[in-house]
């Protein structure tokens, strides 16, 4: 096969709901390190991918709770990077368009 005729990479991400993705990331961070057990959670928002292979979501906010911020932040970065390779937000998920973060002062 010619170098110029390589097959295009495919997007084999599993489609999941926003709530499921948020809870899965939260649980993974809590289990990542002893100092992360008190991690409170993440808020995911839908984004338009810049390229065909980019994820359609990003972390909008982080609730560290009483977890060690450095340890939880490092664990979160690693987990989100991996999750963006394997998961996309479901197109019909109404929760992905709403932000649970209040703008109230």
C-alpha cells in the first residue's frame, strides 16, 4: 500500500450521557490516589470539535472538595485525556447543553 493511500483514522468513541461521563470521571479521580477520595466532581460541557478526531466535550468546572488539589488535578488531567479518546457525548443528551453551574452571585 502506498503511503498516500493510508486508511483514514476512524472515530470509534462510545456515545455516553453527560451525567454518566461526569460520574465516571469523578469516581476514577476518587480512586486514583488516597488524597483524592474527597474529590467532589466535574462539570462537563459540550463543545464543537475543532477537527474530526477531537472530542465533543470538555471539562467546564472542577469541584475539589477536601481532596488534595495537586494530586486530584494531576489525576483529573490524565483521566480526562484518556476519556476524550474513548467517549463522546450523546447527541440527544439534553443535560449536555445545560450547565449545572449557577451564575448567581
